[in-house]
C-alpha cells in the first residue's frame, strides 16, 4: 500500500474523521523500490484545507533514509542509462496509460490534501500527463547532431547523455503536474531521480510513484523522500546529485539556486509571479470578463499563472461593476462539493496572510469592491476559505500590488494608454505570465513584442505552454538557463558528448607527428 490508509481516508477522501495521534495515517518513503515507513521522530501534520482536520502525517526523513535514497538512485543509474532508449520509452508509454486510468483517483487525493475543486484537480493531473505523453517522443527529442567530412576522413557527431542522479523539489499548488514536469522527463533521458514533494501534499506523488513502478521502472530509478529545510539542504549539498529542479516561492528558490549552484549543480528554479491582464476597450467584453474572473479566482488564486492583476485601459474601466457581478456568481465551497468554483486556501496562515494583504489595500488608499474575507461556507466553518475579492484604485507603490498575494484577490489598476500599461508591467520585477485582451491584431502584436514577460497570452488568460514548448517564465520568476519541459527540459537533464572521428584508408605510418594545434582545415 502506498499510504497506510490507501483503503481508508485517502481513498474515501470525503469521509475524513478527526484522529488521535496513533490512528493518523502516515505517508511512507519510497526507497529502492519499496514503500517504507520512516523511522523519524519528527513528523508534519497534513490537513484537509476545507476542514483543517489532520488527515495524515509526513515524516522529516532521517539523514540515513535520505542517504539510502541517493545511494539507491546512484546504484540504479548505470543500468538505467544503459537501458535501450526504446525500453525507457516503453516504460513511459505504459505510464501515460496508467495515469489516464487513475486520473480521478489522483485528483481525489489532490482535492483532499490541497483543497482545489475536483475538476481543477483533474486538470492538474491532465497537464502533467501531457508532459509524460510528450516525453514518450524521447527517441526524437534526444537526437544529437552530425557533420560528415569536416576534413578528410573525419566526421563529427554528438550524443545527448544523461547526467546521473537528479533531484526535484515541488510546491503545494500543483501536486501532480509539477512533479510530472520533473521525474518523467529526467528518467526517460536515462537519469535516476530523487523527488521531494511538498510536505503539505505528498499523496499524489506517492500514487504517481506506484504507477511508475507498475509501468516497469526498475527499483531505484525513482526514490522519494519527505521533509522541509533539512531535506532541501541535503539535496543542495549532496555530491552525487548533479541537477536540481525547483518550483516554488522566491524565498526558497533563490536560496536553492545559490546553494545548489555553489555545489556545482545545474539548477532550474521556477518561482513567484504577479501576472497582469491588460484590457483594451475594443476587447470582447463578455469573453474578457469571464476570462478575467476564471483566471483570477480559479484554484482560489493559488496558481503561479493566476491573473492576479488587471490593468483597465481607457474606457474599459467602465466594465468594473460588471466584473464585480461576474465574480459574485462564483461558488465557494469544499473542492469535493458539486458546483464548487473555488475551494479553500492551503493553510490558516495563508488565509491570514491574504486577509492582511487585503487590509493593507484599505490602509494604503485602495477601494475594496468585493470583499471575500468574512465568507462562511456551510458545513465547512473551519476551512481556510476566502471569497473572490476585488481591490480597485490600486497603484504600483501599494503593498497589495507589490506582493504576490496567492489568493482569490484581483487588484485593479487603470491607465489611459497601452504604453502606460506596458510600462507598469515591465517595471514589475516578475515575468511569469501576462495576457492582453483586444480585438485589434496590431495592438496584440505591439503588446506581445514590447512586454518583458516570458509567457504572453492574446485573449488567453493563463498562457501555460503545451509541452512541445517549454515553460518560459522570466526575470524574477525564474533562475537558471534552461526551462522546464519541451526541448529545454531535455537539454536540462542531458549533457552533450561530441566525438571527432577519423578513419583513414591510407597507411597511418605515412604521416609525421602533428605538433601544432590541429586546424582540421
Ligand atoms: P514554497 O517555496 O514554500 O515550497 C516549495 C518547496 O520548497 C517545498 O517542497 C518546501 O518544502 C520547500 N521550501 C519551502 N521553504 C523553504 C525554505 N525556506 N528553504 C528551503 N526549502 C523550502 O512554495 P509553495 O508555497 O509550496 O508554493 C507557492 C509558490 O510557488 C508561489 O510563489 C508560486 O508562484 C510558486 N510557483 C511557481 C510556479 C512556476 O512555475 N513559476 C509554479 C507553481 C508555484
């Protein structure tokens, strides 16, 4: 069994009962192909965000357990890297099928631990599944380059080869999608992988590990440890780990980027955001308002690509009352309840932080047009709910504009022209995503070209690229050189070996020693 409770609360996700410490289910480690109970004496409670009941506990893995996990990855690496690429591809082909078959079960675990609605949780798994499907094309993606006859009898070619043991550190907000950005891509290239899921939502990763094992991934190719700072430091420092993929906050990401880089590792870090939607007066009003509301409040705003800031240009400011009406129609409820549009925030602390940021808006002169702070959800009075909130008259110097709120809060700015809007977006330190809403192609083109943000939507509010492209957040939203998934993902998890090869037909003894630098000309 993956979780001790796989036949208990985690599969009957809507029947969670409060528990004494002895009956709380515990999440196992996955070491060398076995789901094992940690010997740790330090555990972290996992809560259902809709009720705040403790539904499980996750260990701070001990040093010995983390060492065992890396040793397992290291032992498994040579054989896995040597396994034919077609066999590795077959494992992933079986894996994508098993994920599809178990998509709803993974989604149920996500809703239980993370709080998002079931439909949204299914989307979370589905977007990760798309990366797995794309990684099945590894036989084309990993092709090297060749150049025949660069000089007489000499050919040049390159291979893409795996790095060794790679590691992943994931955030709480996409419990399936983000781990699936990491280990399937790394492993299909021939690496072995050490995964540390978010300690708040470990269940989906555990089920995904079980499905990968069932797909034929050999023991040791994927290991899973749990924990927080100690586990992260362990990963950053361990000499046998060659690369780290991180997704999460700036505070953690910048620290991990620096500490991991200092130890000679490749690090890619996707971090925080403040995504702006720019609304032109010529936009299709109904479509734009629906898109804004969905992208600002969906997943309770706990998406790195949430459209959390809107700039109304010119006359589009008149749409504000209708925007508020659209937001009021959203239904806030526990994620497993039919018709729920948004669920709770992850923790009471997250709720408090979001409410404080809304307060700061009032104190600094903004207007609260819709206030979700005091929302009560019947039957879930202890949940971390905040309803859709809209703050207008916001200026770039206000705290609610500068901070990533990561809650169901839309801050609204107004400008007279597109140029002013572009200036605001480009002055913001983050560069994860942005969208423009317009029916004018030239306006859309101007915005796409001048805005300094890595992912741009034109009438598309959450422009997360499909996996044949890469996730290309920029500026303070990313540290590293090579992005997640797509061609860039393959590059991140491989290194090039270039071979210069000469086969002469003539007798080699006819040549004298070459003591000058070969020019190959
Ligand atoms: P987080 O940084 O708190 O946690 C991410 C991971 O880092 C977890 O595994 C956690 O155990 C570890 N961690 C947390 N604090 C740490 C610290 N001080 N030192 C070392 N390790 C630490 O992030 P979160 O709250 O789980 O996720 C939300 C954040 O992630 C938001 O800022 C969001 O924008 C960002 N995010 C970004 C992307 C993206 O692709 N750009 C995607 C999803 C989430």
